[in-house]
C-alpha cells in the first residue's frame, strides 16, 4: 500500500477531494455558461462571514457558512433580476458585502487560526463528520444535476427561451442556487474560500478548449478537476506543499495544455478544409 493511503486523514482527504471535484465541475459548467463565473468568489467570501458567526456563536462554522452562502446566493439572484442589463453587478455587490462582513466579524474572533484555516482550506484536517456530510451532499447534488440536466442545459444558454418552452426557470434556478451555495460553503472548508472559485472555473475553461458539446464539457471538466485534486493532494503529501494552492495550479496547467491542444486542433481542421477546397477547385 502506498504511504499516502496508510493514513486515515489522507484517505478522507482523497475521498472528499474527488467528490467535491466532480460536484464543482458540474456546477461550474452551468455557472460559466450562464456567464456567472465570479459567483463562486461572491459566495466563498460570503461564507467567511458565516464562519466568523459560527466561531463567535459557538456552533459549527460550516453551518454558519451554509446559511450565509444560501442567503448570498438568493440575494444575487434577486438583485440580478432587478438590474436587467447590468445584472453582473449583483455579483460585485454581494461580493463586497461578504468581504465587508467577514472583515468586521473576523476582528471579534478570538482564535485567528480557526478562521484562517478557511481561507486556504485544510482538506487533510477534515473530520469524519465533514466527510460524511460531503458524501451526502455528493449524492444529492449529482442526483439533482442528472434529473435537471436538460432544464439546466436550456437555462444555461437562454433563460427567456427556456421559460417560453415551459421550463420552470424559477424553481430550477432556486434548486441550483441552493446546491451551489451549500457546495461552496463545504468546499471552502476543505479547499479554501480564496481558492474554491478558481476550482469552479478553471477546469471548465480547460474543458471548453477541447470539448465540442455541453456534455463533453461536463465530462472533461470533471476529469480535469479530479486529476488536479488527486495530483495536488499527492504532491502536497510528498513535497510538503499547501494542498489548495497546488490543486489550482495543476488545474491552470491543464488549461494551458488543453488550450494548446485546442489551438493546434483548430489549425489542423482549418488546413484540412483548405486542402479540400483546393482539391474541389482543381477538380
């Protein structure tokens, strides 16, 4: 058995990391196509305010993070609908509010180490309770994503057309909002509030460089997220690196490689088309 699997905390970290990577890839694909890539930043920073509330109130910080994330997510949806053509400002407003609250409340937290652990995450220090929580969350999110796949696909590209076609846009958006908020609040504990938004966007951006359909984008994004997470955990174990930052840097490396592959593939297709046209012209 490899050394990394001899420790119970690393076994939990690997399991939780893979599950969260798949969830984040699925939710991130929808967010990117809805042009709400920065929503992860807004919710993750808002979760820090909930963490501070939990530490101050003496209850589990993850519960506080979940509550504030859900409120922030619905606030983004509400403000986005009111602003019309300037809907992207909703994310900036909630992000600013979350940062402000987290900054003020963190000043009253006695143990700064507990609060700081949520900034960059501590996936190797998660408890058995948190691992079970992630497992339950994974089942719920993946089941909802599969059942609402067509609706989420339609809404991702055109909410108005989806509503006209009879899709319950409000209900689907509400479910997606809650699932995203809960996932980010838990992932902020393991990967880090300052890093989770990158993990939601970078694998999707990498997948979009080579994928030719929405479904393959989801699959490739999950592949990149899982490989980045496993690679980051292995490197952090053997080289003493920070897991969260290492995971994101590997995901960025995947993006650069996939982008290069996409560019080279595009050139080959273009040259093939040019050759076919030349052949037709000669004929």
